[in-house]
C-alpha cells in the first residue's frame, strides 16, 4: 500500500508537494476505509482530488504514472530522453526534478527516491525496512566526470560481483535500475519483490479517453471467474447484460489487399492461410441482454457498438477493479465520472471500499454531489489542487483545515472555504 508520495519540479508541481494516504487519528468509517499494515501504521484505501480545470489534478496522477512507466521502460537508444517534464514557467525548467515514494509490501516498509531531468538520472535509491531503520537495497548516482551511472548494493543484499557488473552494464544514464535488472538472468529477493509490486500492483492511470473494453475483453476471455464476477458486477449496477460472448466473424479480403497482409508483421502461418483462403477471422464481443415480454424472458444479442457509452465504460472498469482488488493493487482514475451516472459512481466507490483489503483507489473528480455522501467521506481522504499566480500547483488535504466533520463538506467547498474552485470575472 502507498503511504506517501513527494513530488518536486514535475509538470505543474514546481515546489515540493506531499500527497499522503496515511490516516489521521480520526476514526470515521474506520472499519472499511482504513487498513493497519503494521503496528500503528494506518493507511486509507481511497482518496479523491478536487480542483478547478487546469489546477493540476491530472498532473498528480501523471506523477504516479511517470514512476510506473519509468521503472518498466527500456529505452531503445542510450541517447533517448527520460520522459521527464519539469515545471516550464521559469528557470526551474533547468533544474532536477525529484520523487520520493513510500509504500508497504505486506507489512514491510519501502522507500524509493528518484532525481532526474529530461536527459539522465542523477540519483536512484531503494530502501527497505527490516526493522525500524532503513537498509539500502540499491543506491545509484551519476558519475558527473564520466557521465555514467554507478550502482552500489546494501550490505544486507546478497549479490555476486558478476551480477553487479551485469546490472551496471544495463543501467544506462536514462534507464532505471529496475529496467536494467529485468534484462539480466539474476534474482535478488528484496529487489524482485519490489519489481513485481510495481509490475503487478501499481496500475497505469485510467483517464477519460482510455479505451478499456479490449483490456477487459482479453482478461475475461482468459479467466472464467472474472467473467462471472463481471456479470455480477454490472448486474448489481442495474445493467441488464446476462452474458458476455466472444464470436468469430469471417471477412473476405479483396485481392488488391492480399499483398498488404503479405508484407505485414503477422505470423507466417497466418499469411499463408490468408493467401489461400482470402479471408480474415475477427473476434467480436457480443453482449446478451435478457428482456421480459408478457411475463416471459427473451434473450437478445447486441454488439458493443450498440451499447451505451456508460455501459461500456462501466464494463471496461470491471477488469481493472477486479485485478486491483485481487492483487491488493493501486488504481488511479482521472475523472472517474466520465460517461457514468453519479449514482453509478457512488456504487463503484462503495463496492471498492467493501471489497478492498489492501487495495487503493485514487481518483480525480468534479462531481460535487460526492461531497454530500457521508458514508464515503473522511476529511483526510479529500484533497485539493489549486493553481498559484506563478502557474504552479499547490496540493493540500481537507484535514489541514479546522473544520468539523459534522458540517456539510459540499456547502463548505462550494462556498470556497477550501479554495480549489474556479474564480470567474464579473
């Protein structure tokens, strides 16, 4: 579970900001909102971010996404840029950016530190906490004279000199140690645990334009349990889909297009088959609807393109939801209400809190009606972004305000007591 994330000089975050899932002493909704991962360490399962357009809400999620992508990505060339984008509105653009992520895998605390610019990594360190004090897993710094990365491993890490050399060779100045490690045939227990956590439990951001249906289709087709779960998930949301079917459609290919397939990257066997049969096989997803007529049930099949956008959005969210809950993962969603009815969003959030043990959800929203739903609200779970005069973003929590939780969160926010709302000129 993620405890805390520090960001400095990335996109609109010029000065250091700190986002935290750590629960305050408040015991509101304690039973299903808070998980105690270690003695005295209480972490929230969910947090939401409000703010005006262009205030930096999405940039917070993009910071998480940058870490996700940077750790896994293997650059094609050693001169390739890192993908990092600094604050651009003043001389800060020429300075190094930094990230610090504190998280728990099970009951073990970890801390990952990264200092980076658009061309190279200056520092990358991973700690774990076998006790109260941190122990280094790896520590990487830039040799400025030779412009190469130098990597060291902590005394508690068992690794041969040969293994060190292999990882060192793969760690280019624009490459994470994790990406280098994934390219060598070496297993380092402490590093492998963290590497797998990032790969399997640290999800990519879902934004309003992310196409989710193919992702969910592919997972459902391989996993019958997920299919049954998804059908129940969408039925509980009052969507009358009774089955999800994958049907194969055969389409004839005109002679003039055969050559195009011969030159494509599809498998050789398929090229031969296409040349002989002059057709392609396309799999389509079909949804079966149960309709009642005269007291009797009738079944009708409709392709996905005849479903509503809201139905497809909710269906698409089912696999990320399932995988996050199953793997105790972290799921960031930008504009969670995109194409969904507000009551459907509420249902989604309540289900997440009910089913999560150590899974976490972070989402941005403009939906003020959520602030009236006291059964999903804690002050420490509500965050705000506000654009400052210099174009940078400030980030803060409702818990920072001396505001009684018995009062209306909705009214207080609408009246501007927390800031983070659009300001209109008369």
